[in-house]
C-alpha cells in the first residue's frame, strides 16, 4: 500500500475486483501452484492488505517493509515448497497461460536455479513470470545485500556465474507495451483495458491485438520511465 509513485495501488478497484484480487485470481487460474501466499509488510498501512487477503480467502505473511527478500523467505518458511513463483501485486493483467508455460519450462529443464521472462524481454512489463528454486532463494538470502534484497531475485540473474539461469522468451516481441501499474498514466491504461474486457484474465495475444487498434491508449504511459534496478 505504501507505493511512492501510486499509493494504495494494490487495492484500487478494477471491474469489481481489487488489483490484488486480480493477481491472486490469475495466479490461481494458471493451475501451476500448490499453494498461494501474499507476502506483505508489517507496516500498519498494510493492515488493509491483510483484510483483503481474508476477504479473498488467501493466506498471507507479514515481514519487513524494505527487506522483501526476507519477507519471501519468511513466507516460504511458513508455506514450504520446492520452488517459488513470484508475482508482484501491481500486475493486474497477468496472463495465467504464460504463468503455466513458464512453470512447465522450469519443470522440463532439470537442475535449473532460476527462470524468468524478463532476462531477455519480449513480454510487456506487467506480464513477467519468474520462478526460483526454494533452496536457491535461501542462498540468495545469505548472499544478497542492498537493492538485491528489495528485488528478491535480482542477485541470481545478475550473477549467472553462480546460478543456472534460464531466460524464457515468447514471440512476437511485445516489449514496447507497458501493462504494469506504477503511475497514474499506467492506471488510466489498465482501467481502460478492464472497462473493455471486464473481470476476466485476457490472453496476451488478444489484449495486444486490441491495443494495436488503440494508439491513444498505448500513448498514455509510453513515456513512463521504469525505475532502474538500483532504485529501490
């Protein structure tokens, strides 16, 4: 809830469901998860996130505000698993089909430490999927410092000499689209999408085809600068 550029964004309403609720539903619809946990912070402002988790009937874990990696490890401790699929709660247009695909690729390649669609980006921002082996996440907790603790997995993909990392790319390249939620301009585009499609997860191909005919919408957030990795 404490986003610096768009405070309260994760509980904004979209087509009758909160932004967080849409991410939770898309993750569930992927069929790739044995368990789903919302990793939120101990900041009192995130009491509202816990209330929404209760309403959504999804477990939650609360940890440090700025040490997000420690928060994830705490969630893993409470809900053990072999691997962790990570979604950020500002991606209400997440595509369950892409989630399932990345999970299948991870399972098909023995010995992978980490897989992600953002290493060689062909997806729009807001649809990325990443998966890290559970014991590797714990290794990152021992090694990572500074901004790597905010971005959770960044130490792995910036140190490929230490970890077996796989980038997953999908064609055609649609990386020019920005479908994440970090600014008011992003909000205007995302809200227009959900106003048109309603309370459903839209496959990327269908969404991209529709946006191809909406140049004014695409222009809304085309100039938004994504924060650099070092900017927490």
